[in-house]
C-alpha cells in the first residue's frame, strides 16, 4: 500500500479506500448518536454545539478554533439556534487529521 495525502482533508492514509471506510464509519456512528440524543441533522449538517459534542471538545474551545481558523470548515447556515453549522463529512475529515497529527488550517 502506498501512502496517500488527501487533497481535501490533508490527512495521510494508506489508500483512498482506507480513508473512505474510516470517514464513513465515523459519520454513521455520529448519525446514530444524533438520532439517539435528538440532535437534528439537516442537509448533512449539525449545529456548532452538537459538532463540539460529537468531537468531545468544549463548546467554547470549539468556537475558539473556528475563530482562529484551526477548526473544521463551517457553514454560515443557521441550524437549530446556532449561527454556524458543520457538515459531518468535514468534521470527520478534521478529526482524522487531528488524530494523524496533520496540521489543519482553513
């Protein structure tokens, strides 16, 4: 297997299939979690406070990362009372980059 750097999320994985499987599995777990806890998912997006909860980050820390540009990409589309929302795919890619030690800058 060759090492691959994903152009979208800048994560390092052994191949595209490895990346796809990891991200899809994480998104599926988050969808189940959101369903069990009553968090709405609209258009593949969740509110900022839900995104922080999914990633296990304090909401104020997560907001700080958004402001500094060191967090996942976000949308200026309100959702469930939040000014910002996050696509689950972006959250999964950002989390994978954090776990692999890759730097992330929007």
